[in-house]
C-alpha cells in the first residue's frame, strides 16, 4: 500500500506535463493495483484459516475413530475374559453393570466429539 502511494506520487511528478488526465488515470491504476493486492491477501488468509479448520476436523475425526476402535477392543477383551471367569451370578451382574457404565461413558465421549465437530463446521 505504501508502495502504491509512492508510485502514485511519482507518476504525478513525472507525468504532470502530460496533463492531469494522465495523472488521474495512472493514480486510479495504482489504486486498482492496491485493491488487487488486498484481495489476494484476503484470499491467502482465508486459505490459511481453512487449512487450520480442516486439520482440526481431521484430528477430531481421528479421535472419534480411535474411540470406536478402543471401545470395540475393550468389548472384545471383556467378552473373552467373561466367558472363562464368570460362573458366579454375582460376578455376572457386576460385569453387566461395568459394561453399562463403560457403554454410557463411550456414548458420552462420542457425543462430545460429535458436538465439537458440529461446532467446528458451523
């Protein structure tokens, strides 16, 4: 912008003899060039913001996938352990309660990640 102002001043000084019409034309040209530069800077800033936004969304999606994988592995592990150990009905009830708490915790964390992604997309 400073360069455009100095260019316009230089044009006014150099082309003063050519007439005020030429000076105004060149000054307007410098103004349009400044507008073009500002537009490109705004587009660049938007791209930087979009890339950061996409990285955040990708991170949240990765965390959600990992949460589902961990939950599935935890269920598989508890199912394998439960088939050998739980012959007593008291232990089966306790195991069932633990699974419900684990499922509720999983749902809550999953909803939280969904909410974070929705807020990022809004």
